[in-house]
């Protein structure tokens, strides 16, 4: 069994090249004007290319625990058409946690970090409401005939906050730095020709040389790997890591000050390349307890928050004067086991924990009918949802024989006929503690559970180093499902791992390779059906809920949606824990 917290003195960590493990994912959001109301559809359908989403099955099979009514949401935000954006004001935005730094090449950018990240940095690509990639900070992406080489041209005239020009040399420095990072490099190295991964063609053009064909490669530049930092600042931060807390990007806001686990403040970039920024400043406030976040919003101490706590979301949805952007289409919440740690290196222990999990109690008492139950990586409305895959749990009668068999072979890993284990989660949080107690009520039939609560950044570090037995986690939900390969592939296992359970299956890798060239629903569906089946058979995850993200705003906040590229292409309003703040303003 893993011991209690070990002080880790390795390099800084990072999450989520495409999505935020522990808090990231995708949605599809269409914005339609209708009279005095802006309708923001953040439903959980996943669409790709020009294909419409459907039920994913012709046999009519349904999950036994699927709610009678979908939790997909059309949120109504009252807007006065006569209002014009005004400058001024400071938006105070409460986050569920802080991160260890704000350096996109080395810091642990879970959902709160990515939300702060897109305030101070810009991504090279963004996703549209139809889950298609489009250039953003870049001007264009062009593949060769077999999709093994992609050429990117940058926009001319863009500068970082410190006056350094955005050019091909800056991209090369960013890419070279991330390539060398112990953890983020795992999200890069397996997918590039390491003999010559990037070439500077001219002042505004770079060429990426991949290790294999990828017809959807630009989607990788819409997440953490697409956040571009000043090369001048990156060089300084390598010499002085304290500068990781003072980011320098090209984004709509400029770093002003930061007090870790308290307040991070950014001020308006008066010369932002993509138009006006209306707020004087945005202050991100770390508030780990969801009830406290709600209270602060209702009391007017903050004007925005992010949360995935169903009880909090229910309260916010039913409170007059609170505006909500809701998204349940992306990441999943689940229990995750470490396949290289005793006792979960043995599938008998993994099966026993799965069967002992009181999943229905979790769904009822934590999901509260607000969040959809999860059986796999996709919501039931996704074309990639496999109805044959139903999450096993709530079968305590199957636990005893598995535990007896395991303890008979490994008596040193058991006490009083039960398997010894550690359960770790991110806190402090009253809700997370309640979850731990709820799970232990089921697990105690066959397991002696030692609890460990850590701050989110330390929690992420231990998981990355494999210093855990079992954790609660959020993950998956990339707009391009192939991008989730980083969490599943053998190549991302190492001393540091992005394949968190550290489980290698070469047949699973072969499916992921095929997904890289699939560009339609018809091509992807059978591959993703098979992938979901393999994931279930390995007993590494116990899926519980599809994360329902809520970005809540006070009634005088405007401009939360309606963001676009310089070419006028609409950008997705919400992306799990992320949303855009460049167009946000206060109504008078």
C-alpha cells in the first residue's frame, strides 16, 4: 500500500494538453439570438465535422440509471438589446482550487489553471460550437498529403505583454521547452519525430513533423499545448522558477499580482491583438469549498464562480439574479486505481473495489439528480456512447470471494481478512470528505481504507508520480475523442505519467492510432465502441457522474458568450472549466 504523502522534489507538473485531467473537457454550444434573450445551448451532444449527433445506437438500449429527463441545458440569459458594452470594473471570479504555477510548459494547469491561463495567454487554435478546430493566434494550419507534417503560419504584428514579438522563433522556444519538461513532455514526445520535431521556415512559419499521421492535429493546439508564452519570460523562469507565478503571454489580460491560494490579479491588455477588452481587471479568488463559493456570489463579494458540485448548481439555478453557463458534455467523474501499486496491481483487488463501490448511493446523494450518471467516457446522447458498456458496481455479494482469494495469496497486504488500501482526494472540501465517507461505507465490506486529503496541486503531483492507490478524478471529454489518447497510451507511462493508472495495452494503442485518421462519426464510432469495452474490461475506473460544470455570474455581468476569431468565426462559449473573459463587461 502507498504510504502517506511523500515530499516530491521533481520538476513542476502540468495537466491537460487537450483537456484538463482533474477538470477539463468539451461541450457543444450554439448561440442563437431571439428577441430580448440570448439562448446559450450547452448541451451534451458531441458532433464532428458535418455529422449530426444521434443516440449512438439503433437497438434502443438505454442505461438503467439514465435520468428520465436529460440534464442537457439551454440556459437563458436576459439581455437588453439596447445595451452597449462599457469599459471598467473588476470581475472577482472564485475558483475551485489554485495551481502550482501559471507556466503552460511546466505548471499543473487543471481547470482553474486553464481558466486563468486563457485570460493571460492565447491558444494557437480554438474550437467552434460544432467542435471543429479553427486558427486563432495562428493564422493558418496546412497538412501534407498524409497528415504527418503540419505547417503553421502565425498572425503578423502580435506582441507578448513584455514587447517580445510573436514569431516562429518564439514558437520554437515554447515547443522546445515543453519537449524537455518531465511531465508535459510526455504529452508531446510520443507524437513527434524527435530527430527533427519542429522547423522554422521563415519569420512567421513553422513546420511540425509528427511521428505518425494525424488528420486532426490542430485540436491539440486548442488546449494547454496551444498556450504560447513569451520566450523572454520562459528563459527567465527557467533560471528563476518563482517567475512561474508571473506569466507573460499575448492574452487579453496582463499579470499584475498573485498570492498563491488566495488572489491572482490580471489587468486589461490595452493593446490586445483581437480587439477591445472591457474589464479593468479580473481577480481569481481560490475558494475550495463549493458552499462558500455560492455564499460569496450571493452576497456580492464575487461576481462569478466555477463549480461542479451538483447541490451548489441546483441552488444557483434556482436563485433569481444568477446567470449560469452549464455544460455536462465533457469530462467524467470517476474512481481511479493505480495498476502498478499494491494491491491494485492485481485485477482481483480492482474487481473487488468495483463491485464494492456504492455507486447508486453516490449518484443519488452526490449527483442529486442534477448530474447525469456515467457508464463510460461519453454521455448517452453522444454518437460514441456504447450501450453495451454499463458500469459494474453495487454487487457486494461478489466481493468476498475475490478478497479471500487475494488475501490468501498476499496475506501481508491484508488485515483481519480485508485488503489494505489508501484513498486520496483533493481538498479541503466538505463535499469531498462526504464522498470519501460514502465510498468507505461500501468498500469496508472488503477493504481497510486509509484516508488522505491533499491540496489539489499536491494531489495531482502524487498521481503523476504514481504515489497513490485509489483517487477520485475528472478526465476525458476532448472535443476530438482521439486527443484523449494521452491518458491511455503506453508511451505516456514513465517515472512521471499522464497515463495515470499506468496500464499499458498495445491493442488499445492500436485503436488510438486508427482514431488519428478518423474524421467522421461513422469512422470513429466502431473504434470508440471497442475502446470503451476495453477500458471496462481492465477495471481501472469506476465511472460515477458526467461532470456538470457551471460558470455562474451575477445579474449585471454581460458578454460571457459571443467570442469570435478575427475572421468572425464563433468560438465555443464554455469548455468544461474554461470560459472566455475578453468580452465580459458590467451593465450599469
